[in-house]
């Protein structure tokens, strides 16, 4: 019986991490960034802030949509690119690019 060896292709690794801010109503990962009247922000949903009368009308009254969205682009060693949106705006961009990148590159 003869065995043939096959060459196993290695899985690509992350070589680059890029972050971008996303602006505009209804875009990106901040699902609270919608027009007034949308059920997600203007219907009665229990939150810790709904105890206070001045925050009962809309969830945006207490700043739930203040940070905004961001996008992460990962590029692999084989040139493949992947994208994801998230919630957190400028702080999330900075944390991803300046802190979490060290854990991602080479993974």
C-alpha cells in the first residue's frame, strides 16, 4: 500500500487592522442611531433611566446614541479582507487600532 502526502495549505493570519468612523442615521453598528419615531428608541422599553420622567419619552434623551458607529477592516496575509461594524465611535476606533491590534496581528 502506498501513501501519498498532500501539501496542507496554512490558514492565513491577520496582517493589518484598520478602523473607520461611520456617520449617518441608520448606518453602522449603532442601532440606536435611527430617525425619531422608530420603535427602538421611542417606545416604552424598560431601562434604568426610564425611572426618571425626563428620560421616559425617548431612549436618546439620555444619550444612548451619542458614541456612534465604527468599522473594522482586517486584512489577512493572503490578501483576504473582512469587515465588521460596531458601536462605540471614536473611543472604539482608538481602542481597536491602538490597543487590541496587538492581539489581532499575527493571529
